[in-house]
């Protein structure tokens, strides 16, 4: 048995965090955590970005305002506690079909453009996330173009 196999078995055997009272699934938490990570990528995690994240999770996951806020709070906590975002990326890669992963990339672009400026570090992070969740570069660029057009309209 390889070291990687043993490590993966160890990760799978770890006690899972209890499901929150709101019943968010791990995929929703992972998506929200990546949105938060992106917003924190530049030096300012401002109110526009916060409101964009609230709107995105409310609309995409069909949540009430209170549930959206609770999801974001839980995701922020888990994102702060995580040593790496690999587990969030892996949960999205395995938990969403390809077209939904493109939607996740679109959500990331929405957050990146929320403050009306695209930080190069944000763009780089989106590219790395998209690649690691199995979204092709041309789909990532198309998602950016769609969101950029909306932001400039």
C-alpha cells in the first residue's frame, strides 16, 4: 500500500465535522469557502465583496437571507481553520458535474469583479482553482468574459 493511499485512507477515516443545524452540505460549504478565500486574496475584503458572496450563495443555492449568512459564517470558519483549500476544491470537483463547476468558476469571477477591479492575484487564484476542479481554460475565460461584460454594463 502506497503512502498516498494510506494518507487518503487516513483522511477518509477522520471524524467528519457535524452537519450544521441549517443542513448545508459539504459541497455548498466548499463553494462558499472558495468564494471567501478569493475575496481575501487581495488586501481588501470589502462590503461589496461580502454582499456579492451573500447574493451568490442565496441565489445559487436557493437560500433565505438568514441561511445564506449562516452558510457564509460556517464556510468562513472552516476556511480559516483549513491548512489548504485542496479539500474544498476536491469536494467541488467530486460533488458537482462539469457544467456546475463552470458555474462555480463564474461565481468566483463575480466576487473578483465585485469591487470593480480585478486584482492579478485574484485572477491567478481563479485560474488555479478552475484547473484543479477540472474546468478547461477556455471555459474559465468564457466565464470571465460573461461576468466582465455584466460588471461593465
